[in-house]
C-alpha cells in the first residue's frame, strides 16, 4: 500500500526526530574528550581517570570526561578564591551585566543545549526544549536582577565567599543554574561538580561563560563522581556548600561539613503527596499526575509520587488514570512525540526495577499500560526505558509508600476525610513538595497550610520559577533556591566576617553539695529557693534528681539549679509538641503576649538587674542595661510577630505564588553564658514571635535569670509548653536536642566544638541548624541581636502556587 | 540498541491504537438521547488553568512530520464541512463551493501523493436553508452530504415554532445534517431543563437528518457552562456537538474543544453512544487543523478522526492545507493563486 494511504488508515504520528547534527559536530570538535574548566580555561584531558558520558537511550558513548581528583579540586578552589577578590568587589550593576550576558547566551544556544541535555540525560526533547532550558535562562535573568539589587535589598550582608556546589543528574543544566546564578549574583565565586552520569551540559555552559566574557575563575567546573564530590565538600577553602541529591549523601555531607563553618544548603529526596479531593476536577488531576510522575521519567525529587485519593472518587480516578497511561509514549528521547524518555543509566533502572518487583512481591497491585509487554521490552532493548507504572491499594507502611523510587512509578492510596488526607500526606520523613487538587478554595488552602512541605502546588504540579523559592521540610533538606529567600543562602551578615571568638565556658561543677569555704553564712538570707526546670508551663524537678551549684561572679554559691538530662529534654519536647495552639494563633495575638511579657519584665526590672549583676559580677549599671535591652528586644520581636509575613509573586499569568514563612514549630535553643538574660530573650523572643515552641537551655553558668522568668512567663499569658526551659550542661543537652527527631531546628550559641557537634548530630533527621561556630555576637548591638537574620532562621519558606481563573 | 529504536518504538506505542481501527469500520449509530438528568453535570467544575495547560502542551507533546503530516492534512480535508454562511451567498457561489468540495485538492498533487483513484472530498458542505436545494443539486452523485444551519442561526432568538419549521424546511430541501443553535439564555440562567426540552424538540424535527448542536461557547464564557451545555445537548439527542456559529466574539478554541471532548467521553461512558464533535470558526491554518486532530486522537481516540465523528466548520482552512501539501510535494512554498478557489 502507498505510504500515505496506509498512514490514512492508522493515523499514527510517525517519527519526528530532532536533528542532533550540531551537537555531534560540537562533540567532534572536542574530539569527544573534555577536561575540567578551571580559572577560565579547559584543562587538557590527560591520561588520568576519566568517565564516559553515555546516551542512556542506546548505550552509545558520547564523550570521555576527565574525572577530577584532589589536585583538580585544589586548583579549582584556588582559582575561585583568586577570582573572589575582584568579583565580589565589582558593582552590582557590573555583576548584573555578566549574569544578563549568561542568560542571553543560554537563549542563543537554547536548542543546542536542549539537544545536548537530551542526548546525555535521556529526557525527552520536549522537556529540555520547553522546560529545562527556558527555566535556565529565566534563572540567570532573574538573578541578574538580584546582582543589581543586592546592596539595596540586603544591607549589612556580604557574599559568603567561595562556594562548592554539587549537582545531580536529573536536571543537569537547570540545577547548575539554580546553584550558579544566585552565587554569582551575591558576589560569590563557584566550584561546581557536575554529575557523573551527565557531565556534558555543564561543559557547554563553561564554554558559554567564556563566550559571554565571565571573568576567569568566577565559575569553575570539575567533573567527576562521588569521590570528586567528597574531595570538593571536604575542601577547607570553601565558605559554602550547596548540594542537590539524595538524602543519604546529604546526611554524609552534613556530618562531614559539621564544624567547618561552611554554610550548607541541601535539596534532597522526597516522596511528595498528590492529594485528590472528591471536589477536584478529576481530569485536571489526571493530567497533573502525568506532569507529576511521568515528567522527566519520574526522576524528579519533587515528583508527586504518592497519590492520596478520596475514597468516593478513587475508582473513577484510577480508571481514568489507567486510560491515560495507554496514550503515553515511551520512546526515543529526541523524538518530538515522546512523553517519557530514557532513565539516566542502567544502575538507575535496576534500582527502579528492584523496588517495583519488591512491591509486587509484597502484594501491591501493579498496573502498566497494555502496550508495555514483550513488544515494548524488545523495542527498548539496549536502552534504559521503563514503562509508566501505577501501584494501587498501597498501605502507608509499605516501602513503596515510604521510599523514593525515582522512576515513573506512582503509588496510590485512599483517604476518607480531609484530616486523614493530611495525616497520610505528612506520614513521611520527607517534606519537599505537595500537590493538592480541589475546586474548593477552603479545602485547598486548608490542606496547603497543613501539609508539611516546602513547595505546595494547588491544582498544578511541578511548576518552577526563579522568583519562587524551592526547598524542603524535614529530611528533604534545608535552604531555598530561587527568590529572595534563595539569596540568603549565599550571603552572610557582614559583621560575622570579623567576629571575635567567644570565651570558653568552663565545665559545670559536679552536681553535688559544694564544699563552700565561706561557710553557710555566705548564702543569702531568706527562705531557700528551689530552682526547677520549666516544662509545659509547670516547674518540674529534674529527672536525674541532681542539682548543680550556681556560683556568683566571685565563685560563691548562690543556689543550685536542676541538672537536666535527656529525659527532661524528651519531656520538654513533648510539651512543646502539644502546645500547637501557639502556632495556630495570629501574629497579632502572639504580639500581645510578647508585649505583656515585656511589660511584666519591666515591672521587675530592678530585681532582674540585681540577679544578673550578682550572677555575672557585672556592674549594676550594665546589668540594668541588659534588662532594659531585653525589654526592648521583646518589644522589637512583638512588633515583628505580625509583620514578617511573606511575599506574593506572580510567576505566570493568573498565578500567585505565596512565599509563606512558616515556623519550624519545635526549635531547640542552647544559650551562651554571655549576657545570660539578654541572649536568652534575643533568641527565644523571635522564635516564639514566629509561632515556634521552644526547648531552651539557658546559660549553663548563669541560669537564674532565665529561671526567674518562669513567673513572668506565667503571668504574661504565655501558654504552657511554648517556652520550656531545661537547665544543665549546655553541650550535653544540645547533643540530646540535636539528636531528637521531633525537633525541627536547633540553634546553638557556644563553643566551636559544640557547634560542630550540633551540626553533626543534626544529620539524623537533617534538622536545620543555626550555630555560632564559637564566634561571639554583641547582644547589645541591635544590628547583631535582632532583625531579619533571627526571623529568617525561625521560619522556613513554604511556596504555595495558586492558579486561578474562570 | 540492536534494533532501530525509531521504528520499533513507533510500533510498540502504536499497538494501543490498532484496536480502535476495528471500530472505525463499524457504522455509526445515532445518539438516541436520554431523559434529562442534571446529576450528570451538576457537580462538574472545570479548572481553567489545567485545561489550558493540557491544550498548550498537546501540540508540544505530539507532532507529525513529512508523510505523516501530509496524510494528516488529507484527513483534515476529509473532515471539513466546507462552509459559506454569508448574507451575500448566491446559488452560483454555493455551486462553486460544492465544486470545490468534490475536488478539494489539485489533481496533480493527489497524483503525486499516490492518491489518484482514491475518493477525496470534504466531509460536507454547510449552507443556509435557502441554499440547500442548490447545494444538493450541485453535489448530486458525489455522496457529499449537505448540512444546513437552522433555528434562527446565529442568535437562535426567533420563536420556537419558526425555528422548528426552519429545520423541517431544510430537511425537506434535502439537508442530511442540521446545525442548530441553542438558546444561550438557558445556559446563562442555569435553566438546563428548558435547554434539554428545546434541543429534544429540534432533534425530533430533524427526523433522519443528523443534528449538530451549536453551543456558541464564546457566549457561554465559562468552561463549566460549556461542559454542562454539552452534556444537556447530548442527553437531548445531539449527534454532534459544535463549538460556535463563527459569529461569536470567540469561536473554536482548543480549551473549549478539550472540555467538549471530555463531555463526549463521559456521555459515552454512561450511555454507550458515540457523539461527534465539530469545532467551527477561526480554524484557518493547516497547523490549527493538526492541533485539533491531535486533540481528538489523544482525548477520544482514532475513531474521532473520521467524518462520522469529527468535522471542522471552516471556509478558509482548505486553502492553507492545499498550500502546505504542495510544499511537501514540490519543496517550494506555494501561493494561493495556484489552487482553485471555492
């Protein structure tokens, strides 16, 4: 039969391959061999170790790429360090011009980059062409703006320094942009380690940097795998480490970088819920699933991989979903009619296969399209292809529902009530993203607020924009990429660059009676005071039954304080967990409490001043100033309580994206010995102003100022459980808090060793940490003791995408 | 890969489509309609942004090139209701249109494509009622049906008796298909039962002629209205649902078409009846035609790419398709004066 006549019968789409000749020519020009990009030049790909860049669609070797070792990393960090001086000294406008030039060059080479990325990664050309590359250009344009505005928008902040950045293979060029653009905008220089499976687009970007005239050493690229990444992460020439990848590696990096003073941001794994309410537009949700889990072969950290569907519509939803799966096309990534391309590498597809097979063994119902049988297997032989897959009737306890599969595999379960939907959604160690489908505003917003995730898409999914922060809650990591919030990851308060070291805090005396040579006569007159812990709004004896001596400025016994232990911390965290009402209150209501607290503290100012003076041995005048400043700090944070309230962006027509600062809810705080009342207030006030409940260890040597606050807290309507105070050995208690999986963030002000310990121990649940690395802060200086830095650390941004239209 | 990935992959994904082909050959049975039931659409609430996302990516997710594109354009010709609905229509003008419907593609081009001897006509010719008789004469022996608009087209605000009489007149003149317009007020005021009754009466008046219900979606404004009106029209027995008269401010759009296609799918699920779809107005380019064909294939399947279940209401579309086909054949960009006008 004539070809056209036969097509008229079948009405098939036919092949529509994107031409890759230009990319092939580029690879040939480089003789299929690449070095690193260091100090503005490509190193010669020598005889050392190398990686092979492979096209996962057919196993074809595309290029040999040098694998970086310690020497290469050293050279790259040195180049970046050298370039930092002049780059960070450039005006904002000058840096903006460079970022703008990068954006333009990316656009000029848009199709080249798209084809190259598709060849190297296996993702369909539709996605690289329409999503990845346009978002890359957008990221550089947006951050050209931040470069221009840095000094006006972030007064008092300086670029953090040389940044080590490690990117994954799932969105190679886009993740490069997410890392490089904000760093350059802030005035930092970069050493980037590309992913071992997908090194090519970063190399092309390096060329583009040269073409665009970016000064040498501002962007450096080292190719390599895990060992190269480890060498970079361990390099002590870095001020900042940014990583996107698995939670497992994120945890290693957290431990490894602990105590080095490196700022760290981690964008890790996820098992993001995709909640479909019975009042959803079901067809909209079905296409949402396609964009959620069958986008980029499901190799998406924020993929909506857990469908949570209301029982009443579950049957219809699954039936339609199965019908929709029939029309998905898995095929050659360069074909313009391909929906799902190749998984990045054989090792990855083996992992997907293993998890799917385990799910089947476990008894979950697997559905794949009717075409995904033998013919499909034969047709895709030699390439890394996996059909779209759906598991229904999956129980929340199943590994299918708990573990990230990172492939085109959706697991589905049902719920009965909105509350149950949220419970199921939050029943995960991860908290990267959530998709919520409902035509009802109340239903959708209620879920958006209650779900624990850094990005929430209402009636949409996998939306990205440079102006909207992206990042996780819980074990999905911390730090944001994009928007104003993302810029903070590459900035540091300028004063911190020259902060002096904090004096050592000597260990506590043994929790036994004091051998006080001055004799009993030295104790204050009056009835003996028993200082207890303060947990859940009640004074509690320490679980240990031990007390430790609290000495005055001259080493004389004042009284004893409870020697708190891990069980006291456990109890305090439980009390803090229960005090949810505080987080649900309005900022206005919390402000009222903070004002009242200030008022009541001021009423007893004299008494507190006397106490501070006696404990620390400072002058009465200075002690009075500490109390006055503490009152002022409460007032300041009361003022902030209803004003640090987020931003609204319009990243698309008829779309608002809310950047909502949400509290961590339970924060563990370790206070320094310095300014025992003021430091306590400076730390606790912003935390609770933002709606957190806190577990605090006050100054270990001078705990009484905090303990005296119990009554003030009681009389100021601070609900029980909002502020929990456990006295005792700071670092011991900090360790318990850092290891506590129900604490979402830890703040630590103390020694360098203690800071290192807190950061290392926090790796367990990857809680956010804020430590002083043994550096002192002048609590009396308002520019150091209060302000956005505190509120920023007291909250995490939840981005809520809200499309609308009729 | 040890096999040609392009080829085998197409075979693999094509497997799903093969089943549809069997059904294409089956005769299309008419929609008998069902009793009015608001429960079929009351709870429906269409999300505009999601519909737009889907339609915006339909043509970026699918494309046809080379021979496939040409074949699809030939298919587009076969589903055109070649239309003239103007105040200055004359018997002569209609006769010209009919001649074009018989011979929509220059013979040398058809030859070059290997289509010589294969019947190639438009799906129908669509005219005003008073032009039907002339059209029927002009198309005699061609097998091309004549469609007539009726019921006070385009606004539909003439008295009911006259609207029904107009249908009977057109059918009497030989129209095989009647494109009726609905009372938009019934939709805008939520008077669904009245809409159902109206369309059911029109369906009855059509007799054996197939009825296409024009919803005038540009007047209905919201996609939820479009879905509900679609469902009511099908419950009332419409054989086709059609987007527009061509006279509204906004005519056929992909978002509206997607919603109507999904209503057709839902009606099929409930009743087993296959209802056709006709986008009309504003479809002028070959590229537009391909976009709609992709939409039909993706959302309703292969069967909805044949004139029995899919039509374009268009006048200028054919000219652009002819030019594109000539470009494929000659490799040269064509001009309008190289193709016969209607």
